[in-house]
C-alpha cells in the first residue's frame, strides 16, 4: 500500500506514514515540478507515474517528457511506469492544461497501441495504462473501459484501475455502479488508485477529489478486488497536500484494516 506524492509539502506527512508502517512506497508524478522533489525516506521505494504524455495522440508521445520519466524510473528502479491513456495535445508541453480523453474509436485505438508499444520499448520496462474520468460517451466503443481493455490487450500493457475515476464516470454516464468490472482482464491490473469523489457545482457531474476521503463503498471494493486480482501489487491512496493530515492518516489506517 502506498500514497501519492505531488508537492514537497507532503514530505513530512508521508514520512510519518512510512515510518509508522502505514505505507510501503510512494508514487510520484514525473516530470517533477520545478522547486521540489520527494524527500520521504532513503528506504522508501518510488513508483514512477506520468499523467500528461499523450499516449492516444496520432502525433505520438512526447519524447522530451519520456526521457525525463525514463531517467526517474531507472534511478528508482520502478517496476512499471503509470501512464494516462489520454490525448493531451501534440505540443512540446504535452498537455492542454488538463488531461483530455481521446475519442474512443478504432483509429485512435490503433494510434494508442502503436504509442504504448513504442513507449514500452523506449522505457525498457512495462507501462500501466490508466483512464481519466469520463463526462460524455464519445466514439464507437461500448465504453471507455472497453477501449482501455482493447488497447492494453493489443499492446500487452499493465492497467492501473482508478476506482474514483471509474465511479465518477459511471455516475456521469448514469450507468450501474458496477459497470465495467467484468471488462478488464484481471491479470493485467497491477495497481489500484483510490481517492475521494465529489459532485460538481451543477450537481450533474462527478469528479475525483484528492481533497476528500474515499466513500465507504470504495474502501470495501478495494478489499474485494485485492482478493481477486491475481497480479495486484499496489494500492495507492491519492490525497491532496492541502487536505487535512488527520483524514490522510485515518484513511491509511482504515485501508490497512480492510486489506488485512
């Protein structure tokens, strides 16, 4: 079990959690923002994650970003590298201000497969693909989960199953709460992401929220999936640096109990 690092202000709370045995690793977004780096413990393993490279872009992935991510993965011995299955713009910055989902259609699927294979070879280690929340149904696939499953199978990648993103997507598209659970190949899922979710101001759409704690149902689902996913190796709690530290610690303690 681990926690997400985004800002140097999280160093102290993550160090406390690591020394207390509440987390076993830290997941860090790369490339790092200027002015800070993770300083939790010399013995704390680091999982490398990159949420902004446009894996599903027909323009290909951003190699300048990938070089920085690859260097971090080598430095920390990350067993895989997390990547968002997104279209985020072909510019040198690799993003358009926020993660943008692709069209879920065959042409984009083919581009994503090609990029995922090339990026795996470039990194010299597996990548694990993750979906952002979905707010509208676009393309010809039955759903974004079917799209992810198709890309992961054809490109032979791991999968990060983000429970907050998935729950928000199901609510946004007014699908059953368990929609998509039977679509992903269980043996591809190596990591779960867990965070809070919140309703937007309009009350129509749901978003993942690192400022909130997970709903009880998501904690119970985490425990259920941990028992049935044969290759699951990581459960990562994502909690914002400006959210209450007490909530962070209580959620980690609760996760430890439900995971056994």
